C-alpha cells in the first residue's frame, strides 16, 4: 500500500484557525476527494496499457474507488482501494469481491490448494525466486500514484483556495 503524506502545513493550519472546524473539514474532505479521484482515474486507465493486467470480467477495474477513512478532528483521510465490489457491481459481475487485486499488483506463485509455502522468510524468498510457475506482477495502483501524485496535490491546493479564498491569500 502506498501512502502519500504532505508535510509542512502548519502555515495553512494557522490561517484556518479563525474558521469554523466544520467548514474547514468539509472543504478539506471535498478537496481531498477530488485529488483522490485523479489517482483513481489513472489506476483504471492503467488497465488499458500494453503491460497492464488482462481484465476478463472488468470486476477488478470496476472495484477501484475512493473511500473515506476514519480520521481525527485534525486529519481527513481518503484511500484509493481495489477489491470489494458494491451491491450493484456484485449483481453485474456475479462475485462479491475482486479479491485478487493484490495478487495482480504484486504478482504471485501459482499453486494448488494445500500447497502453501513453508519455512523461514529466507527459504520462502528463495523458493519464490527459484519458482518457474510465477505469475508476474502487473502493477496498476503504484504507477498511478507515481504519475498523478503531484497533479492530485495541485488539485487539492486549488480546490481549497477556491472554496476558502481568505486562506489561500
């Protein structure tokens, strides 16, 4: 899981002290959702590239979404996630989850039921390296974050400035 954190927002927080907490939180929530939607759109677009994952049903691509997470009074958190499907998507695809999202992102060793890898971390790493039955990784989320992180931050800054002009100035 990749996480993007922005440091050095003490000046912005100082400018927001005079505003109501609810107004600030609502503006930050809307702005962060806009920024996260940019990353989500790029992650979905990564399925259409030559080295992107093969998507047969479309369930994994459809499962990529922006979800709010529990924060604190001074922290608003959004995540771009893949895996669980909504009720409407479950009806469409006939499955409850694209549980294989991490396997596609990181790659995996194909094995049958009951063939778990056993041993120490060193021996597991050696077994994975020696395996000829690997499914290679087809990352879709990490390249999206790397490509669109700065654009997402710019959108968040712009959205906060548009909604709270007294803070941006």
